[in-house]
């Protein structure tokens, strides 16, 4: 019995769940102006993003590829990295985080972009649940045939 489909869907579910967690963190910190302390000054929260990569290096996947089996591997989170885009500047002289010109550095989080990413991640998650259920259904039908 080949469980590659289950493994691929399971790895994708894990990766998309991590993406949704990171996106939720970004949205929650969209207004956080004091996320860290650098060079004697508070710095705002910096948006995070998940980098996904194919799963590689397992002996079984290499053996399957050499034996002309499905070279399916799955996906994994390779890294969670900071988004290098610059911080937003907002004029708010009454803020305790304002500089001498009244400008406050705000996180580089665009809530609209995060919501689009969240929809994408949740749809990918749902698609993998559907694929997992279809694989399970096929295995159950094949077991019924053997009776």
C-alpha cells in the first residue's frame, strides 16, 4: 500500500497551518510600535513570512524516484524570515514613540495583504483536506473490494 498521497497532504496541511499562524501574528502586531530594542531605540514589529520548500533527502523518496515510482515528496517550511520592506512613517507628534519631527515608525504590515494571504492559505489547507479525504475514501473502497 502506497501512502505517498497521505504524506504529501499531511506535510501540506502542516505547512499551511504554519502560514496561517504567522499571518495571524502579523495581523495581531499590525500596530505594534515597540517589538524590539535596537541601538537604544524601540523598533516596530517587522512582518514575517514563511518560506516553503519541497521535502528532500529521504532515502525512501530517492529510492522511489530511481524505481520509477511517483517522485512525490511533499512540502516543508524551510524558514520564517523577516520582510525587508521599510517601515511605514506616520505623523503623530503626541505618541511617545515619535521622533523630533513627530514621525512614528509603524510596522510594515499591510492588513489587506495579510487577509489575502490568509484566504490563500486557508483555501490551500481546505484543498489538502479534500485530497486527504479522497485518498482515504479510495483506500476504504479498495478494502471493501477485498472482502
